[in-house]
């Protein structure tokens, strides 16, 4: 696992005119509240709990939907093996530019695009399947049909034995996930603002 020094080197110092992570996140919420879903980034406790079931030794490709300012990206990179890769997909071009500027880890790629196109994005990066997909997208507020399309594409892109990790402030996502995944673990993280529903959907 990378040392704290390595993790520190991965992030560039903030250049003049580049917002802080909190400032950037708040700007993103104001511009795209339907897609960001919360005005406050996820708590450390939510991050640790969400990532706890991941088999990091065998995780070669990790995909994240809606990375925002990289709240999960950095903890994921800290845990990923040296030969693994993280692809972060966001429709918000401001977030994508911010991530490309602030995270310089060669295992990381920030992509401007839709999570519904994850299969093509994964192929474009030289992979056939993902081991894990993480999402904090607000499925309850996405346009009609987008949520089910994203879940269907996620199931397709995951390898057998992989998992879809989802944190939400509404339980609506479960009805989409249950169509494709038979085994779904559920939890709550109360030490988050707001409290979050946690789902781990396994592709058996």
C-alpha cells in the first residue's frame, strides 16, 4: 500500500486561482444540483465503510461514477495495487478538469462522459471488464430512464465476482439494482451529512 509520502506527492499543490476542494464541490452543487446531489462531500467514515469489502489485491480496474473533487479518488488510489487503474467518469467538465489538475497519479484517468457509456469507456482504456464500480450519483433525481440504463451497463461491465458499490441519500436505487443483481448487502452510515444508504451489489 502506498505510503503517506507517496500519496502526498500524487496531489499537486493548488495553483493560484484553483478553488479548494470544498469550494469546487460547492460550485458544482450550485451549477448542477441534480447531478451532484449534496452540498457536502462524503465523510471519512462513509468512505472507509464503503470501501471496506473491496479485495484490493485482486482489484485491477476500479471505476467511479461522479467523482466530484476526488473525495473517494484519493482513498481508492491509496489502496490500489501499483499495477491497478482507477477511471473516474463525470459529466461535469469542471470536475474533470479539476481532477486532471490535482491528481497526477499515473494509475488515474478522469473521463468526461456518461456512466451509461461505461462499457465503451472501459474498452477505450484497454480493459474488458471492471472489478469494482463505485457510484454516488443521485439516482433518485436523474432524468427518466437514465438510472436503469446506468445500472444495466454497470452489470455488463463488471467481471463475475465483481461488485457495484453505491452510496445514496434515497433508497430508490435498490429497485434498479435488484433487477440485475441477486445479492445485495445494505447498510447505513449515520455519521454523514446527510445520513447515507450504502449498497454492495455482487455479480456472482
